[in-house]
C-alpha cells in the first residue's frame, strides 16, 4: 500500500511539473527553422553557419522568454515586500540569465567573425542571401521586443 501511495505521489508530481513546463512553453514564440537559400545550398560552411545561427537565436529567444515567465511574479513588487526566498530566487534568475547572455555574446561574436571570413569569398548574390538570413534573425529579436515591450509596466497592464 505504501508503494502504491508513493508511486501515485511521484506520478502526480511528475505530471504537474511537465504540464507546467508545457504551459510555460505554449505561450513562447515558435522556434525558427534553418532555411538555407538556394544560392547557398551546397556551401557547407554557409549551411553550417546558418544552422548554428538559427540554433543560437532559438536559444536566446527561449532564454528571454523564460526570464519573462520566471520574473513575472515579482514584477511591480518592492524589495521590502519580498521574502528571503523571493530574493534568493530573483538572484538565481538574474545570475542564470547573465551567464546565458555572456555565453550567447561569445558565440555571437565568433559567428560574426566566421560570417565575415565566409563573406570575403562570396559573390554578391551569396552575400545578399546570407544577409537575408541575418535579417530573419534580427526579426526574431524584434518580435521578442514587441511581445515584451510592456513587460513590467503596471500602467500598460491596467489598460
């Protein structure tokens, strides 16, 4: 009987955690797909760069969205109204976010250097195609900015 009760408790706990995670992700922007322009198909370096860039943008996007979700319960609260555990949780959220951003910045700088090197041997048509991919990455960041432009603004939430 104890085993059945323990099994039931674990099952309920796992189900509630997974359903919260699914709910959390259901409101996130969908991941970008790596679309290789026809003119760049067959250029292994360009294809790899586009796939890596897409993966990085998706990771950044998810990190921003998770930050918004995790920090949302604390928006508008004064520091003196937060308990010790709230402050610890906020610090943890901030440290994780800054760590991820540092990692993303490093990867982005390496990718930009790789792209510049790759572009030096490309035709104008290939450069234009690669720039189109880059514009899609920028568009995702703009979508995030638009989605969260009023995040934490109590006046916007009241409207």
